[in-house]
């Protein structure tokens, strides 16, 4: 499987992948597009197979106030027809080995049963603003001792549906 950094040219393929992997939600595709449009720091990799993006992973800055305190893993997606074949695991393990990622505190809002396979553990602090009681919020290399609400890039909020529908559990996931 060929994993590569996402190029500007391949961005539309990733938006299409995200719409396919999250069929009932435009949030993830809109989020990544806004992060790109606004020039946010984003560490991202993609698997291109026969001209299509079949898997994607992104990390963006996590904040304690104005200070960067780690990286959020979000979103991550595998095209439906390639799910359950180990593609997501391979991409995530690859990303976790990369220099920009391998020594940073990491946070993810997602299924504990999935992310615990890769070294993520339940996170007590900081508090995730998109998850009640941090039930689906996990971290790695997180030495936080005090309680604060971890910050995300503003696009994580502004990419939400303008109708104001509460989608807090999904926001920021994968
Ligand atoms: C979640 C996702 C990134 C995983 O990628 P993938 O390539 O399908 O995963 P893998 O094939 O590497 O899976 C490895 C293992 O994790 C398990 N797994 C996959 N999704 C899981 C989940 N949500 N919770 C717990 N375990 C999960 C698989 O069953 C597999 O187990 P096995 O090794 O015992 O067979 C991918 O399925 C995806 O993009 N899904 C779309 C978004 C989605 O469905 N989200 C779920 C609700 S938010």
C-alpha cells in the first residue's frame, strides 16, 4: 500500500473519500476543506489506489489556551469498499511513526475499542469540548495534570451544519 503526503492536487479526492466514508454527514469533508482553505497546520497522509483516495488521516494542533499542547487526530477514514482489510490500521501505524507525530501528545475522539489497539488510552484531562465526560476521548503521551478544555482549530466548530444541529459526538471524530 502506497502512503503519501497529501498534495494540493489530490485534495478533491480526499473530500470525495470523506463524503463516501461518512455518508450521512458533510461535516468531515467540509472540515478538511476549510482547514486547507484557511492554511491551518495539518499533518496528513493519503493512500491513492488506481487514481482514487482510499484512506486518509489528519492531525491538527491541540491547544491549551494559546499554547500548542499536542495534536488532534481527526479525521481518519477508509473508503467503504476497503474497510475491514487492515488499511486503516496500516495508515494509522505509519502516521504514528512519522517524525511530526511520533513524539507529540496525541488526542483522538473516537471508538475506544479501535484506538486502544494503537496505544491510545482513556483521557481524563484535558476535557474534550465535543464529548460528554470524555467517554470517547483518548490520548497518548499525555502528561496533563490540571483540568482545562482542550482547544481545536476553529474550523472544527465552524464546519458544523449551519442549522446548528447538535452533532457533538461526531465532531472531530476520525
Ligand atoms: C474506522 C475506520 C477508519 C477503520 O479503518 P479500517 O481499514 O476499516 O480498519 P481495519 O481494517 O484496519 O480494522 C482493524 C480492526 O479494527 C476493528 N474496527 C474497525 N472499526 C472499529 C470500530 N469502530 N470500533 C472498534 N473496532 C473497530 C475491525 O473490526 C478490525 O478488527 P480485527 O483486526 O479484529 O478484524 C474505517 O472503518 C472508517 O473509515 N469508517 C468510516 C467511519 C466510521 O464508520 N466510523 C464509525 C463510527 S464513527
